[in-house]
């Protein structure tokens, strides 16, 4: 079966693929510097859609486990569904290490994770993203990492995030567009 990670809202299939390729080039080395390749990390992909980021994490850490969590009801990714996400993980032969869970992330998250990652998720949530940040931070282990890849221009978000997390690294995804950023934050502070 052919793997299909979907088309993002306001984008063509080619642009969506180009975005994913760019993110992979920027994010993979950053993840490799956060954890040993053989680490048995427990990761969560929030707003995972059809699983692009879950696949990137599973590939980067072959001993790791990933939970792909989404309502699978949003309209910001074409034809998103639990079934299509599972078919992708089967085709990629990572279905034994990736668990798909249907969950609204505005509600508390079960489990505790070494890595919680997101791509093009938070900007969909409006003000409700602040509640989801809280849920994510609560579910992150001490010493765990939070990755946000998104259109990001809000000072307000950084103020809230940096109260509870340390900013480790920021990268822009495109030289000519400062909105698209990848940030990695770490939960080290006791609060
Ligand atoms: C643009 S897609 C990004 C998908 C994926 N991260 C990727 O990189 O391909 C945003 C996803 O967020 C999901 N979503 C939106 N609101 C959500 C919520 N409250 N809880 C869980 N998922 C949500 C949508 O269903 C959609 O799959």
C-alpha cells in the first residue's frame, strides 16, 4: 500500500511534501542530539494526523515507542482518519511501535512521555492552545522535550511556555519566511 500523509489546508500535495521534507531535514538532527539513537523513548505526537511526525520519530529511534494522538476530525488535513493512519504505520512496518489513539487534546492526556512533538497543530486551536500547552507540559516527564513545529509569531505563547520549560533551540524552516519555526523546549524546572 502507498503511504499518504495527506495534504495540508491552503496547500497543494507538492507543497505539503516539500514542507515535510524540509521539516525532516531540520528536525531529525535536533532529535538525534536530544536522545541516543538506541534510547527506548516513549514519545507522543499531538495532532498526529496521518502520522508523518510519528513516522519520523519512530525512524529516528528504532527502539522507541510512539503514540499518535488526534481527534481525526479536523479539517486542516485531507481525509484524516484513524484507519488511514493505521494503514500508513502498517505499510511502514512500525505498527508494533506506534499506537493510534483518538483523543481531544483539550482534555487531559494519559501517560508520561520523554518527548512530545507537534507539527502544524497548535495554530489550529486558537486560544484553546493554552489549555493544550498545559496538558502537554503535565504529560511531559522531568527532563523531557517538547517540540513545536508551526506558524509561530506569538510572544504571548513564549511567555507562558518559558515559565515552565527551557527553550533549547529555535530554527526557521524557510529562509524567507520567519513564521514557520521549529522549537525544542525542555522540562527541567520544578514548578
Ligand atoms: C494540519 S494537521 C497536522 C497533522 C500532522 N501533525 C502532520 O504533520 O501531518 C492538524 C491535526 O490536528 C488535529 N486536531 C485539531 N484539533 C485537535 C484537538 N483538539 N485534539 C486533537 N487533535 C486535533 C486535526 O484533526 C489534524 O489532524
